[in-house]
C-alpha cells in the first residue's frame, strides 16, 4: 500500500514535469536541435560592487557570480566569474551571453543563453557548446549605494542546462 508521502511525491513529480514541459523556453534562450549533456541546480550569490554610473551617481553594478553546482543534493562543481562552470571531474567551460529573457519576478536575475567560448580539461563538460540559465530565483540588486568600492551579494538559485549541438 503506497504511503501518503510516496503518493504526494509522485503527484509532485508528475505536476512539476508536466508543468515544465507545457511551457517551452522563450525563443531568446531556446536551443533547438541541441541535446542535454547535464542539468544541475545552482545555489549561490550574485556579487555587486558600488560604482559610479554613466550619470556619475553611485549604483550597484554586477561583478561576478559565486555558486555551487548540485546534482541529486551533492556538490558536483562550481560557477564563478568568466562566467566559468567547473565540474568535479576537471572539465570546465567558459561562456558568453548571447540571449536573455526576464526572470519570473522583478527580483529574479534573467534567464540566459550562453555560447561556450572555451573548454578546459576533459570530462562531462567537454562536448558542451551552449549553457542555459533557467528557473532563476533572486540575485538582483538594484538602486543607489553609498560608498564606491563596497561589495554586496544577493543570494540566488538557478538551473544550468549544458547542451551540445547534434
């Protein structure tokens, strides 16, 4: 006899899968014809620096991401400035943003499509040609700041999908 917990999990799995499948990715970040190599969850922070804008006023400017890459609750890599994604097997990729779509709320960083511009090491990330950042939560920091050179981080989470052409 199934338990309430197993039924609830099965129902969650069905609804979350079908809800995701029912909503295709925005065209700006879609990667038609590409195959998923790896999909991971990321937990971390977007780091901002207080800088003068073109108008001379101090404001928070994005500096770098710092995140842990997780699969099935285990740390399998990290994400940092570049942007770089590094897998525990020694393989790594660097990307360049080529498309974006807004996050679900005003406080969410945008969803991105990144083209891989460099590879290091050998492993699971070796064939990757495209990275998508989707399902973002948090990470945005807007507005004025008081002192140039100050740093502040905004916690965020996202899913990173690593794809290859063909």
